[in-house]
């Protein structure tokens, strides 16, 4: 019995040593790197682009091919550079398919990929290959069950009509992503009508135009020429945002649409992200916004954005306007009262917004200031001129004596419930505003009083 037990232990030990040898020694004896030219040729056939691979290696348990430093270059119509670069790819293979002399990739892990997607003015993207098709040989790279991305980066841009590189309009940094049923050939073939993958993603930083979001989480859906982000949550300028974002890549100009709900946004930080926006306004903002538009092949690709929403801003300032002081002085009201210490401050702003033709318009604006309350409407240019065109009715919130009220009424103000009211206009620019008297009920552009009152009642 003792001899049999020793024999059994020796047999088990020998098998274990043999397995370890298979795991660590056999992969080194099987030089898969010699197949690198064949793999490169296959990938070039499928992508229609020049492919670079530094090294191939093989491991068992699971059976996997490892690719070091993959690079896929831009096609000739685009500037020199790479569509995608990946530091390391781990491709797990199907053992069952190998037994039938076929190579089928079950899962992919992409470590530190950099994806540069660029659109040509005539329509195509640099990652597309209209001639792509599924392999008829022994190497199938169509639908992959699982794809994992670690520490990724995505850059989106357009070419200008001259075919020179245009500005970057979309960036994702430090991306991690888990996808299922990924159809790589469908992604590269513009004629594909398939669902090309779905899953979830996280990103340290996302930038769309000038706006940044951090610690973003979202569900992701890849369809035929469409990319959709749903259940999106992110931190944005000291606040939070949630909503949806989608891109349609089927036209010559990529189009997008988004809906967002946000709260706690620092207006100062948000405006500082735009050229010449720093120092224009402060406060905390909340609200909702729907935006859409085409991403054009111009130096200002997002100039055609349009949309609408509602916002509320609390406890802020508009230093260049000094609304409280300027409006009270406009009525020759010399005792500034609370506005003396807070000439630029407001307690609350609520308004609707409509963005079109590079102007932000508001039909109903309600501002509760310090010493002055405003009901108004108007618009401001966002094309770079910062041109103002606002009008409304200002009310001085403190009751004054007979002499002060008489002088103010002689200047065009009216008296209601012991408080002075007067129409106003604001023109000029944000940095150099021009205040003037309005024409009251004769001013056809003034906001309808009944609508303003109804809005307040709500």
C-alpha cells in the first residue's frame, strides 16, 4: 500500500510538472511572432489602412494572443497620423474553433488605446472602410463577445474644406469601458445596419466644445453610424449634471443632440471656459437644457448649435452691468439704499433660454436684486460681439418719501403700492453696457405684464 501511494504521488507530481512546462515553456517554443506579417496583412485587408504591430506572443490558460504596440494609420485623404494606437491588446481565443483550425476571438482587452476619429468634408470618417467584409478564411474578427478598454483616450475632430486639420470638438480622457457583442467590421463599414456593441463606460474627463465634465459615468450604445450615451451622470463646474447625449455620423456633417438637467453649477467657472467669459457673472445655477445641431467643417464647428431650456441662478453678481446702481440712477434716484453696498449683486434670476443664430434670447426674465427687482426680456450675442438688447420694467423695492417720488415720476417713473416703477433698455455690450429709458406701454418690445405676473405666480 505504501509503495502504491508513493507511486501515485510521483505520478501526480510528474503531471503537475508537465502542466507547468506546458504553461511556461511551450508558449516560448511556439513562435507566433513569425505569423505577424500574415496578421498585419489580414488587418490591412479588413481595415483598408496601413497597420503596424511591434510583437506577437502566446499564452495558455486561457489561450490568448498578445499584441504589443498596434498602430493603424490614417488613409491617404487624411493628414498623416494614426486612427488608433494601442499599447497592448490581449485577445482570448476560442479553443473549440482552434480544434477546427479556425481563429475566433472571444474577448479583447485594450490597454491605453488612443482613438483619433476625424471627419472629411465630403462625408467619410478616417476609421471607415467601405470594402470591409467578414473573413472567408480561418481568421474570424466579426462579433466579439466582450471588449474591455483600460486607460483609453478619444479625440474627435473635423477637416476643414481645404483638408487642413480643424479644431478638436470632442475629447475623452482616462476612459474605461466594458462592451458586449462588439461588431468591429460593422463599425468600420458605413453600409452596416447592425448594432455594433453596447455596455458601460467611465471617464475622468470629457470635453465637448469648451464645456468640461469630470468623473462621467454612462451607458453606451454603438449602432449603425450612431453613438448614444444614456443614463449619463457627471460632475461639472462644482455641480452635477445628468442626461443623454447622442451623435449621428451618417451625414456629411455629424449631428448631435443632448438633454441635460443640472444643479449647483458655478457660473463663474462655466463662463471662464469660454473665450473672454471670465469675470462676467457669478452665482450658482440649476435648470434644464436641450441642445442640438450639426458639427460643421469650419474653425468654429459648434457655431450652429440651437436649443432651449430654463435656468435659475442664485446669489451672484454681474460686475460689468451694475444693474442695481445703474437702474436706480437712471430714474434719478440718488438714495441707492441696499444697492449702495451691492451695486452688481442679485439674489435670484429665473429665465427661459433659447439659443439660435448665435444669440441667447429670453422671453421672460425675473431678477430679484438688492433694492431693485426687474421683469424683462431680450437677447445677447454669443458670436463674439457680446452685444446686448434687453428691455423691461424695474421696480425700486423700498418705499420713499413724497419729494423723492415726485422727482422720480418727473423722470418717467410710475408709482404703484408706494414703490417706483420705470421702463428701461440695456444696449451696448457686456463690457460696455448702455442704459436708457424705455417707453413703457408704448414700447412694443417690452414684456407683457400679464405674462410676467403669471410667471411669478407659478
